[in-house]
């Protein structure tokens, strides 16, 4: 049970990165290296604003700088990443867990791209 919880926490962080894989390339932004920022005003997020799901909730779903709503897409990708990791470990034995996660996360990125493309 503890391993599934740890896998889900890892999945939260990975899910946050998967969100950048979905959103940045179509805008011509770098996937690696660029700082996370508010999609509305470009405010660069500080460490306390980068905690998956928690920051979104604590900030009441709004940017601290411009008060614009932060799309639910961000925490949804983080939660989905956690679900993929946690559920994969719950049903797939350890060495194959990583492959199951990779497959699930790839599907998540593909679905995210479709969602973003279709609006
Ligand atoms: Zn902002």
C-alpha cells in the first residue's frame, strides 16, 4: 500500500511534466529548461506555486500575480499521472510497472494533445 502511495506521488510530479509535454510544443516553447509560468500573464512560478494539485487548490485555482483562473487542465494531468502510476503498481508487478506507467503516460499525453487541439 505504501508503495502504491509513493508511486502515486511520483505520478503527480510526472503528470505535471506531462502537462508541459502537451502544452508547450504547440506554442514553440521548450519542454525542458523553461520556467513554469502563468498561461495568462507569464508570471514565473516560485517553488511554493509548483506543488502539484496543492498549489492550485491553495491559490484557489487562480494565479497569484494576475488573479486569472488557472485551467483545470493542469491539476487534471497531475491527478491522471498519479492514477496511472498508482493503479499500474497496484495491478502490475514491479519490474513491469515502469513499462505500464510509460504506456499509460504516453496515452495521457496523446489524450491531452487531442483535448488541447479540439479546445
Ligand atoms: Zn497570471
